[in-house]
C-alpha cells in the first residue's frame, strides 16, 4: 500500500482549511485517510504559529514507514526542520513568453529612437 502525507481540504467556499493526513494514494483527496497528523490554515498570517500545526513525531513515524510527503507538506516539514531543504528547479518558470519578449524589444527600440534623435542634434 503506497502512503502519502498530503492535505485534505475542508471549510466552505473561499474559506479553505486543510488537514495534514496520511492517506492511501488510491483514496480521493478529501476521502478516507489513515491518520490525521495536523492542520494548515492558509488564511492566517504567515508568521502565525497557528497557521501550520502538526504532530512531528507521527509524521516522522509515517516517513519511516515509507510514506512520501507531497510538495506542499514537504515545504512545511522543511520549515519545521524535519527534512533537509530540497533544491527545486523551475528552469523556465520566470522566463517571459515570446510575445512579451517582442513587446519588450519594441518598447526598447521606441525608447532608443528619440534618444538617438536628441544625440544627432
């Protein structure tokens, strides 16, 4: 049985509240889980202690059993000091698209044209 440590969504529309759970990968996101390990409330301030609460000992137990945390939960564990910080690569995430590059070139050309005219006079 493959186990993941992941978030299960609760709360009403536009007011999310998540439970950090250990669940079988075949179960739905908000469905049956093996154990509730903590909570995450994204509406609280980032420096609030109540934003992420988790039972670190139980999380370590599940990881020792072979459970794999999802990306978001892994970041929580890195912040708590349970896991080493992993390097992430978003190689092309910040690179603008082709149209944006063309617009930037055109804008630079327009800005350079009046400057060249002033220099010629």
